[in-house]
C-alpha cells in the first residue's frame, strides 16, 4: 500500500513540472498575442492619421485645380465722427449776433460755450441766457452752456487769453469726447454746414492743430513784443483800454516767438508763456502759437492755416476789413469754413444763410440729424451727416494745406 502511494506521488510530481511549464508558456503566448494586437491597433491608427494628413496636404497642394480660399481679415473700423467744442464770445451789444452765430453753428454732436463779457449789462446777459435755457432743442440735447460769472475781457490784452483758457478748462472738465476746440467771436460766421465740417474732419488725424503762425515777426517785434503793456481787466471791473509802461524789453532768447496742453500738463512752458504774454500787446495773436511751436510734441502737428477767410486792411495788416456782399465770391473761392469780420445784421449774412447753409424757414442750420415738425425741432440721428457742396470746398482746402509741400514747408 505504501509502495503504491509512493508511486502515485512520484507520478504527480512527474506531471506537475510539465504542467507548470505549459502554463507559463500559455501565459507568455497570450501576453504576446495581446501586445501584438495592441501594436497592430496603434499601427492601424497611425496609418489612418498619416493617410488623413497626407490627404489634407494634397488638398492644399498648389498643383490641385481648386484654389486655397484664405479668409481676408475684416477692414479696420471707421474712426468715429468728429466732434467740436466751440467758444463763442462777445461784448456789450453782441447778444443778438451771438444768438445768430450760435444757431448757424449748431449741431447736436458738438459742445458749445457762450460768453458775454462783464462789460455787457446784466440785463443783456440774462436775456441771452434765457434764450438758451428756453430753447426746446438746446434743452433736449443739453450741449449749449453760458458762462454765468462773466469775465472782464480787454481787447488786445491777456484777459482774452485767460477767457479762452477758462472755456478750455470747462470743456475738459465737463466733456471728454471732443476733438477740436474752435474759438469764435460774435463777428465770425460759418461758410459751411456742420455736416460738411464734421464729414471732412472725421477723415483727419485728431492731433492736427490749425493755427496761422509765423516766426518772422517783422514790424511786430518792436511794435508788439518789445513794448510793455498793462491790461486793466486784470484788476478793474470797468473796461478800459490797455496802457503802455516803460522801459521796453528785449526779445527772449530762451524760446522763439511766433504770432498768430495749455490747461493740463506737467510741462511749465504754458505757464511761463502766460506770464511773458501778460504784458504783451495783442497777446492772443502770439500766446497759443508760441506754446505750440516751442513744444516738440506739438510743433509737428501745427497746420499753418486758421480756417478763416479774412480781408485785411492796408499794411501793416492789423485790422480785418468788414465783409459785404461784394466779398461773397472771394469767400467761397477761399474754401475756408469760417469768415470774419461782419457787421451786425449785414445782408451778406442772409445770403450766406440762404445759399451756403440752407437756413430757409428753419432756426438752425439743417443737417441729416434734423427731425420733427417744424423742421430741426427734434434730433433724429446725431451720428449721421449729409455732406454738401461745402464739404467739397473744404476737402479741396485740406488737400492743399495738408500736402507735404505746404504742410511741412509752412511750419
């Protein structure tokens, strides 16, 4: 019995070894088959990707008939329409002229400040303020303002500069969206519509400054720069003419004078110029010009044209001649958007209203913005303009004064 058990145990051991070996070989074969299948799958996937890539490459191959369609980028957005900040100022007896000029210049996109100086009677200033306040169109848009605390302004004195800077400061504080500041008096009048002006200036570089200037002083050196004057408007509430003091001064060497970033800025140049021009005869004809032309940042932006048609008197060209109907053709031929100087109520203003501005049976100069009944009593769309013949004239002027042979040569 024991011998039989020993024999069986021996036989089990004899078969166990081959069984273990066979099991190991099977596991190895199964693993190998699995790996081969995995590798085969990977190769298959890579082959598909490679085939797809080669197909895409073949489709973009220039040898194929079909052209490759490349989507062009969208055009850059058009610049927004230009916006102007107007200062319209006058003195005693100018309220009616200011009111007429304001309405001739009106457009709901623009900003307006009206100033009647302290020489004007309080009643005259109140009447003008009442007209502005009670105008339904102005009240709807809210872009016309009158300086309540009037400044004393002396003709040919530095108080004219301070009044201009005052208006600039108000515009900068109240609005951030205007592009050009335009300073006009009650004796100025437009020769184009605001639609014409906005349309033309919307195409221009917003950094350009249109200011008539010259470094050749000529007779103005001894006649304007060297005499010392005092402006009574700096200390008196009653207007009187400037007066001269002695001795004369020499021309400056630290900066160059010119005749014909002032409110905010770290540079002290504008303030230095303001002190120098405090005692300068007809200082508004030189202050802004000298600051712009002595600051490199602005000197390259100065366009030597003030956008006005002016008929000067005989030399030395100190006073503009009054314009009449006989000057109409010359005014139009100048392509300028503004003209001065006009006599109050002169028939030439009616002619301009009728033939150049289209102010017929309408209170303000019409434009595409006009809506309501009566016409232009409501604002339909202030962001659309309809340029007319005035825009063509103004475009011709810009093509001349912005051409390199004029622009750079005249700086």
